[in-house]
C-alpha cells in the first residue's frame, strides 16, 4: 500500500513538474469553504506565498501572491498546490475503495461539551475519530490532516446516527412494554 502511495506521489509530482521539496513546501488550508495553499519561498526564509483557487463560471483558476503569479504567469507554487490537490484526491479515492468498521464508541463523561470517540478500522489500521457536541469533527488520518474531511468521519457519523436510533427504539420498547 505504501509503495502504491509513493508511486502515486512520484507520478503526481512529475505530472505537475514539481520536485518533492517544492511539493513539501505547500500546505493546504480551508478558510470559510475556500481552499488555500500556503507555499514557502524557496529563496527567502520565512516568506510564504498564498495560492488561491478561484471558481468563475464553473472553471477553476489559480492565483499566487509571488511576483510571477501577480503578473499572471505560471509559477511552481501553483504547480505544488495542484500536485497536493491531486494527491488528496488519490487518497480520498483510496479511502473510499476500502471497507471500514467502527470497533469502539466511547462518550466522555463530564459537564462540558459532549465528546464522543470512535475507533474506525480500515485495512488493518485503527483511526480515532472525535465528534464534538459543537458539531466539530476530527480524525487522525493523513487525508483529514490534509483536507479536513475523510470517510472515517462519515463512517463514525453514520454509526452515531444508527446508535441513537437504536437507543430511541429501545426506549420506545421499554415504555410500550414490547
């Protein structure tokens, strides 16, 4: 599996003509539903450029705050962002292709906001998913760290909904005597 991911990364990097160092310089973030990439300068320590994905009439365009990008030219910062997006898409596709099961559910006691923890098994690995009473969700998998979404969370949310439906049905059975 790891060799498959590594070969996908190499293929992705060559498709967008970026070196592994350039690809590693890009960090993806989502702000109010907008995907941004912060890309470290290769020449100036402490400088980052912002690559934005703009959607106009159904088409996506990239902008970059570097000198070349501000003049409308292509730059390696945009290619690094595209390489990351392709890698995230491949990770998502891989995650969707493998079955997963919730093996444990734990609700943290206390007076604060409700936190429910799930262990989700997939391909012999265990991932911890947290659902917060506030609606926030988190997972420790690579896809979540890079894109703020993953199928492990979908699996845990579905499990939680089914759990509450079963609790409600049990309560109804107790009240009606069935």
